[in-house]
C-alpha cells in the first residue's frame, strides 16, 4: 500500500481560527451578546382568545379553530417573533410570546379577526377617483369628480398616487387598468349631508341580504363620528357584518391622520384571498409592490366589479378599521398588483395583512397575563447543571482511557461551544430564534454525538499503531478508515433532526434544531480541527514516542514496542484481514 498523503494541518487550523473570529466579531457588531431565551426560560405574555359567533345560530367548528391557529401562528411568525406558541385549549385559542411583548403582538392578534374588501360609500379623506395614465410614474394627477363624491371632501388634488394594476390571463400588464391608492388630505370640518334614500334603521345583527343603501341611523352615526378620538380608532370587528353597511375610521396606508368612512357591505371576504406577497420590480421601475391573487370565485366577482365601478373608491378593512384605500382605474381580469411609492416595510405590512388577516372566526380577548420567569430560571439552571455533569463525565472518561489524547477532546468540545454560541446569538438577532429548554437538551445530546466522533477516530488510530505503524502513519491511515464511519453516523443524526423539525411543532422543533446545528458543527470540528490537531501532536516527541501519559504507550495499547518513524526508514503497511 502506498504511504498516506502528507497533510497540511496548519492551513485547516488557520481556517478554523478565521471562522471563529468572524462569528465572534459578528456577534459583537450585532450589539447582542446573549442568546434570546424562549418562553419557558424567561417567561412571557399569554393571551386567551374566545371565538364568538359572527352569524346568529352558527356553530363554531373545530376546523375553523384549526385554521385560525395556523393563520395566527403565521401572522406572529411573519412579524419576526421567535418561539411564539399558538394552540387550542378547549374551545379557546391561547397565544404566548417570550418576554414582555414589547411589540404588542398579542394585542394585535387578539383584536385582529376579520378582513374584507368593501366599496366606499362616503368618506372625508379627500380621496378622488383620479385617472392615472401611467401607473409607473408617481406624479400628481389632475383632480376629477368621483362617481360617489365624498360629502364634505376638500377639492385639493391628491398627491403621489400609487396604483394596483391588473394582469390579463396571459400574464401581460394591463395599463392603465389599476387600483390607485387614495391620496390623503386634511379632513374637512364641514358636516356630511345624508343621502336622500334611506331605509329603516340598521339592525344589530347581520341582515339576511346585503343592504343596498345606508339607513338613517348609519348616516347619523357617520355624520357624528369623530375619528380624532382614540376610542374611535380601536376598531369594532363585531360591527363588521358582511351584509351591512359599516361606519368606521381608518388611517389608510400609514397615514398619521384618521378619517371616517361609510362602507358598502362586504364585496370580497378576506378568506377568498389566495396569496399576497411583497416584491421588488426591477424592470418596470415601480419599486416595491404587492402581488395579490384571489380564489377563482372571488376573482370573477372582482373582475366584474372593477369593470363596472371604474373611478370609485374601495377599501381594505381589517378588524373594522380601514387599513388601505384605493380608487378603481379599470377592469382587472387577472392577478392584481399594487404599485407606487411603497417602502419595503409598507409593502410587507400590506402583504401580511392581506395574506394573514383573513380569519374564519371572530375572537374576544378573555385574559392576558404575564408568565413569571422564575420557573424558567430554575429549569435553565437544572438543564445547565445536567449538561455540565454530562460534559464532566465525558471528559473524565476521556482522561482515564485516552490520557494525553483527552487534550484533543477538551479543545474540540470547547471550540464547538465557542462556535455554536455566537451562531445561536446571531440567529436570535437575525431571524428571532429563541433558545428553549428543549433546545438546550438538543445541545446536551449533541455532546454525545461529538464524543462518538472522537472515540471512532481514536480507536482507529490505536488499531493502526497496534498493527505496527508509526504514529504519524497511523494518524493518516486511521483517519481514512474513521471518517467514513463519522460521516455516516452524523448524517443519520442530521437526517433524524431534519425530519423531526419538519414534522414536529412547538418546543420539539427547538430540540431538533439545536441537535441538527450541533451535528453540522461536529462535522466541521472533526474535519478542520480534531484531525489536524492530532496530526500536529503526532509529530511531537511526547506522543510520537509513546510517553506513558500520552495514551499511546505500548503497555496501554497492549503491544511490546511502539514503532517510531524516522526519516531513513519507511515500513510498508502489513496486510490486513478483511
């Protein structure tokens, strides 16, 4: 057998040092030096949501609860909150987020229950049905009278119109067919006049058929509504009845001023939205936009409505408040694209509302409480103690059995911890990953995975020495035989972690994540640190000549004499039995 190829361990060790410095440097530059802890370790905030009937006599279905849980979970995750827990308890939904909920996520999801698209009957926002000849040019367009003129609306022209263009069935852009976001003007102080046609006052429950004109009570409520008051800006989802007119407030499209709206019955409920996503238009020059797709039935309704109501204002209503207001500019027969002067955040917010705002149920917030972190601290200490005990036992075993080689075990485990710690910190900063007790369990289990790699390599190395190879030669030949076993074992562990993460939910995913991360780091450590370090140690007198405390002395290996490599002699490897 030809002698093993001579390795260059110095380069590998320098590469490991560069990776470590980069990770630690990135951690310090991020401004965060500790991992983000999960709900079970640092406490958090929990809210209980009770579903209520939106139609009198309708029963709450289990399937609707499951759908609501998935939407709420996606909504919270879409806001970048790590380790949020949304689950069903009895007939209620319980949502929890780590810490003190500084983002107000639970308040938002507790109030967010319904999404709908409605035509605007009247508003004081100053929005007009403005025609935009070129939707890619955010210029000021001339003011024209809308088909349904807002009572008391100012005559000032809107500024910086933004459009939602359609696509035909072939995917080509239709211009100027668009859905133009309403420009905002200072609210008018003039009172709104009531339309002449007005049926009887509105009933407190959802009418059997969609109303065609607002009632006198609804008009009076609209005229008296003051949207500058905080209590009128909270939204009233319970009043968002699909077949009834809606009187509400809104600060559309990030406006700092609140306006009042009188809205027609629901045209398209939020659950009929198929998809919505923010995207950047690099070719058309329109910047950030939102691509919106309806389900087949709603798409047909939308196409007919936009064709018949060009120039009329339409609103996206979330939890009883107007979230976004647009003016129809043409028939939209295919996917709808909202374009204009969007920032990335504005486009993402609108896409998230359209995508995750459609809940099949309405909810009332029952309880909101802060979970103490006292229990989490005790569990954290217990988990760290268990990990420390396991680590000490591994090191004691390595010291007693492998003696001097235990130096490799200690340094490799220390390097593994030094690499994983900044990775977890950076993941917490970057994607909101939070470390849970289950995740710590995954890190503890990974100590055994790493120890297995050492044992496989060391035993292969000792076998080569027993067969008469010098230590330098035994390191290279033993590594060739050991790395296949190490890679196979780690791949099995990694595949198991991926499958567990994919199929599991909650804290079990935290266990799978850290187990998979530790397995990947173990492969990196073994290939780029452990093996190169053993190669360097084999060239020293202490290990190469089999010192009694090196773990490679003849008595410890059960051989008469340890062969020492010299520059003048090379010994061919003896034949092995297969």
